[in-house]
């Protein structure tokens, strides 16, 4: 299936969860927020939240600064 991740289309196996996508793209374990089609996905549900084909997934990384 094709999913848009941070503006780029990528292929993932059908039935992939948010956790699967995060592992596949080597996303960091901490300091990350995920939105699926504009809705924030709580970290505790990443392993259960299936990403549908054609979805838009935004992955945001927190950075320190001032």
C-alpha cells in the first residue's frame, strides 16, 4: 500500500500499523509525535492503529532551542 509520510509517498505492507511504519523509517524512539490524516495518534495506540492505504502520516520530532 502507498502512504504519504511527511509529504513523500512510500510503500508499506497492507495492514501496517503506525508502529510498523515508525520502525520501517527508523524514526527515533523518543521525542516524536504522529498525526494520521490530521489526527494525533497517542503513542500507546501505535501498535494497534492500522494505517490505511492513501493515508497522510505526519511525523514530528521535538527539538530543543531557544
